[in-house]
C-alpha cells in the first residue's frame, strides 16, 4: 500500500528549495509513495517538470501575509487528500501548512528549514517554536541551519539532516569558445562565475568590488553574474560606478549553466547567509575552484584549502587575493577542483537525498 505524501511550499520559483522539492517529488519510488505538491501562494516555472512527471500540483492562492482564507482552503485540500504525511517547506508554508495539517488531523507533520534566516523577528521565532511542538521532525540541509534554529529555542534533536542532492551530468558538448561567446567574454580572459538571485542576501556589491580589484591587478579576468532579481537595476548602477563591464558583467537568467560552468576558472559566492547553495554544489561538481564567504552554509560544502577557499564575509581584498593565487597556480586549481568533484559525488547525490526522505516518510530515520 502506497503512502500519500503532501509537499507544501510557497511557490515554484527558481529557488534552491523549489529545485530540491522537485527532485524529491520526481524521484520518490512511485510504488511506495503517492506524491502531491501544494503551492501556498502561486505557481512558477519549476512546476512544469512536476506536471510532466504526472505529479498533481495544486495552487492555494494565498493573497497576503496573513490571509485566513488560504489557511481554510489549504485545510480543505488536505482533508480531501487525506495524506499520511504532510511535509512543509519554508516559512510561509511551514506556518500555514503545519497549522492546516493539524486542523485536518494529518497523522504525521514534518517541517523543513532550508536557510539561516537572520531576517526573522521575535514574532517569527515564536511561531516557529510553537509549531515545532506538534511537528514530528524538521528536515534541514545544513548543520549550520540546525544550529541557527537551536540558538533560537528549537532543540537540535528536533532536526533531521538531509543534504541537498544533485543529478549527475554528462560532459558538456559546449566548447570553451562557444561558452565564452555565449557570455560575451573574450576567450583569452580568465572567467569567474557567480550564480544566484540578485538580492541583498547574495552581497553582489562585494563581488563587484572584488572583480574590480582582481581585474585591475591582473588585467585578464571577467566576473560574469548569472541570474535575475529585484536588485538588478541597483547592481548595474553600482557596477558602472566602481568598475567596467570587462571586469564585471551581468548576463541574466540562463538555462545552459551546466554547459557553461566547466569552462569557468573560478566560482564566487559572497552570501551573507545560506542554507546549502545549489550553485556551489553545481560548481564543485563541475570541478571548479570555489571561493566562498565563510558562513555556516558554505562551510558545509567548502572545506577550506581542501575543496575550495573560504574568506571572511565582506573581505573583498582577500577574495581577490585568494582567487589570484588559484589562477596563478594551475596545479592548485586542479587539486581543489578534483577534491570538490569527489566530495559532491560521494555525499550529495539525488539518490542519497531521496532515500533519506523515503526512510523518514517510512518512519525508519532517527532525527540527528
């Protein structure tokens, strides 16, 4: 007999949590699990792969932050589905989803925290703690996230650690010349890539300063920022104020990142906070040396001097200096890239991520 699982998340935007939920839903064994995805707020581009896989997707349509009608619509949907397990992801879905699941008398309620969330207020943490009381466990992808919430009053024992998974990729058919042409970068230059949503958490201002320092120092590097978001206009103005497009350029959202990444000479992430960055995992899988801000989420992936380099948050000079060392030392770059690729292949596969969730839904996983 299959178990019905309802996965509840705010949207299907192009975020890391949404990607992991899709990988999970699409790869859970169909003979064991009947998976339904419920979107609390709105639909998004990632839901198409779910529908293509035959996974039902329901949009509740929450209209504003404290929309009570959304809570009752969600409860009605859960009462209709009668799942054995409800698994909620991210704050809004954690809040509405767990409350609605309790109202619908769902037997097992599981939450998920995917990121260190310094934006949360005392009221947010109060909600988190109250909901945790009737939550069986809270999945997270990072020990740093678990420790962050433990510091705000939720016991470590309440969490189950399940690292993100990444699908294996075949060798890129895209040549270096084609990749550089696609990014409008001179192929004689050293390519540094950064990938993610353009918003304050990612601290792209720091990366732009580092790109100017490194570009001035070497005169052969270009940082390419892949992604879109609410800070785009502001960041373009900042770039034009401190550097030139040859040193730092934006190329928008792209669907061919997997083909482009192997041709990068380094990868940067300067985030102020993270859970577990899918873009860092993808760069490491491609064997690209990563220079990352020294924060809990990044430390789960990048082991300093072994699988990449860590720099103090906001230290633009050290970011440029350490990247310069990597670009000057081919053997060091290869060593870091080789170690990174092996780490991802050993510990961050989709198969492992899915199996750990399947064990959890079957009730055979202990919280850690």
